[in-house]
C-alpha cells in the first residue's frame, strides 16, 4: 500500500524572545521560513510528500496565511497541543504518515527526511514505532510516525497543554533510531541550529551570508563543516544553557497540569 506522507512544519508567531522570528531575513532575499520550506522541496527525494505549515487558530497566527499562503499550504489547528494540531492537519490532508518538523529549525536536514522515510518503509512494524534521526545538531534531526499511532497515543491520556517536550507522549512506544553520522558527535553539545534568541538570528544570518542562494542546495555536512571551520557556533553558544533551563521549566509546568 502506498503511504501518503505529510511533512508538518509547526510554527506560531508569538515569541517574546524574538518576535516574528519566522519572518526574519536570513539572507538578503529569504526569510527563515522560506529557507526551511525551499530546502526541503529542493532536496527531498520523494516529490510526492505533501507539506503544510501548521499554526494555531489564534488571531495573531493568521499572519502565516497572509505571508506564506501563496507558496505554502497553511493549516490552523489546536492552539496549545502541537501533536493534536498535527493530527488535525493529517486528517484534513488525508495523510497516513507524519514527518514532524519545528518551524524554528531553519536548516532541518533534508537528508534526515529522506533517511527516516526509508527506515519507515523498510520496517516490519512501521505503525508501532516512532522513527527519529540522530547524529546531527539540535535543530537538524527529524521524527516520523504514522497517523494511526499518533491518534492512539493521544486518546490514552487527557493533555491540557503539549508544546514543550511534547515528545513525552511517545515514552512507552518503541523508538527506531536512524543514525546519520558519527562525525559530529563530539561537537553536538556546542552546536545549536534552532531560532529562539537574537543570538540565534545572528548565527543563521552568518551562515546565510556565506552561502547565499546556495543555502537551498547545500548539504548538512557542508553547513556544519563551515560553521565549525569559521567557529560560527560561538555566536549563539551563550544561550544554550538558558535555552535548556527554559525548556525544562516550561516542560515541568506542562506536566504538572496533565491528568
């Protein structure tokens, strides 16, 4: 049976640390969300993958339809539950499988997408497992799971809010690791490819200045190699500890509200 894949980019406009971060210019011509979308469409090996940007029904997030609607299919769903929003989008687009991407992850690895789909297709029990890539920096790896699995998991428990660390819903599910590289392992704690703080914006803009339009076709290895050679990771290293502190705090608050 041919599986229908939906690549879901989850994003919302509200950000106290970096307002309207998805629409910040990374190169002279392209915003963060444009780079993420165009790298995927140019480098993914399966042209049949559907892509949607899943945002919330909150009024302020209508900006995604205004700014992206001509080029990217925009879906508005659950305002506080990211996996539920993914499920709603999958139902609308009649998808069988979800590839999960955070809109903050500007340089998500297209190679990760290709490999995780391959692993799913080669599995004996694909609908019982979560597939995820490893070996690349924070903000480059992806995860994949069937719509049936996500629906079953969400039915098991009532969640008040699922935004930070929401992958915990899969804690009792079999995980299939797709390791992409050993080359960067010793550097992974130093590398941060996700857009949350002004320092992250400077980091991405420095990469964009070097690659220009070639950023759309550059491989993950080429990008990471450039970052390490020119020590660009030092530009946002100062926020790594702060990021994880905020992450843990917000996750604890969400978990305390679950029942």
